[in-house]
């Protein structure tokens, strides 16, 4: 059996054998990635160019679009290349880079969604302190902390995973490199336990963020229901619904991909699940956020019409 020192590439088994399905996946990936690139690119341009969107939420939305673009660009181009040219391999170093970037961008996205929840909480529950708590410097510090923390986390996970001896072959049941699938190939008990320990720490941090999000939304809904006018309640709910929708999509897709029953762990269902949680959300997020944001829609309209 090969070990990590002799491995030069991994096999991505989630890519189907039939040529018709490969071309179908190529066109599907192309359509979704173009939609994601266009939508996120429009949001980046609108937030950067329109001074009405130079707000804390606009700043965090710009960062969220960057993570969505990062997720798409990390996985989809290689999947499209493999599907088009009937290839199922990825180099060892390419796999390590892909695993690192995925952990980095996905972790940063969840951190940013947590910060955006804090933004909504302050805006609705403590509006008089909004300018103080979410000034430009505070927003920059929170965003920088999210990017830096997840960079370190991704570096630790990737370095530990790819330092393990791999003696269970080189086949991954995915169309991209993902740390849990690589761990299945390891034969090092101590190294495996180290990575499990890192994952447990990460899960505890994620759970803490999730508890904070739930607590914040409980306070938000209590504050909204105390608003006397129906118009005020509607405006407050409109501020929260896009973030809540994006957060629900992210959490549900990620949870299902990691907690799905073994009975559906075969290449075709795995490919569908992977597309649903890795490729679809980055394409949907911009549409969800622009759906109820009149300023964002107006900025995009002005930019597109000149």
C-alpha cells in the first residue's frame, strides 16, 4: 500500500464513469459557477462603488461574497476539468491546497455569519449604540479576526492531516479533496487522534457560535414583537430574514453532508449532496441577500444600466 511519502496523486471517485453524465456535470458546474461568479461579482462591485452601502452590513456582505467566490474557485474548476477530459486524479499538493482552502473559506464564512448576526442584534436591540459598537475600526477588527483565526485553523488541520501516513490507498469518494475523506486513508492511530482532537475543538467553537446565534435571534424576535407598529415590525423582520435564510442554508447543508446516514454513502448521492452544500449556497447567497435589500438592488441596477 502507498504511504504519504510515495503518494503523488489522489483518485476522485465521485466523478461518474459514463461520458454523458460527465458532460452533464460539466455543464451543471459551469452554469452554477457562472451564476455564482456573476452574482457575487455584482455584489462586490456594488458595495465597493456605492457609498450608500458603506455600512457595517455592506462591509460584512462584501467579505461574505469573497468567501463564496473562494469556495467556488477552489472546487469547481478542477471538477469541470476532470469531467470534461474524463480524468479522476488530483495531485498530492493540489489536494493539500484544496483541502486547506476549503477549511479556510468555509470556516471564515461561518465566522462572518456569526458576526453578521451580532450586527443584526445590535441594530435591533441596541440601536442607540450601533455607531459605537459597530464603527469602521470595530468592523475591520472583527473581519480580520475571522480571516486570521480560520487561516490558522485551516493550516493546523491541513498540516496535521497531510503529515499522517496513508496506507489505505489513494481513492476519495468525492469530486474534491476533503479532510474527513483523507483521514479514512490514514493508518496512524496517534496522528488520527490528534486530528480528531483538533476537530473536537473546532466543533466546540462552532457550537459556541451557534449558541450565540440562537440567543441573539431570541433577543431579536422578542424586541421585534415589542415594536408597536406593524410597519416597524415588518422592516425589522426584513433586516433579519436574508441573514437567517443564508445561515439556515449553510448550517443545514453542512450538517446533512456530515451527518447523512451510511445507507446513502455511494458515489452518486454523495456527489449530489456535495454539490448542494459546496456549490449551490455560494450561488444562492447573493440572490437571497439582494431579495429584500432595496439599496443593494438599486445599486446593482444603477451599475448595470450605467
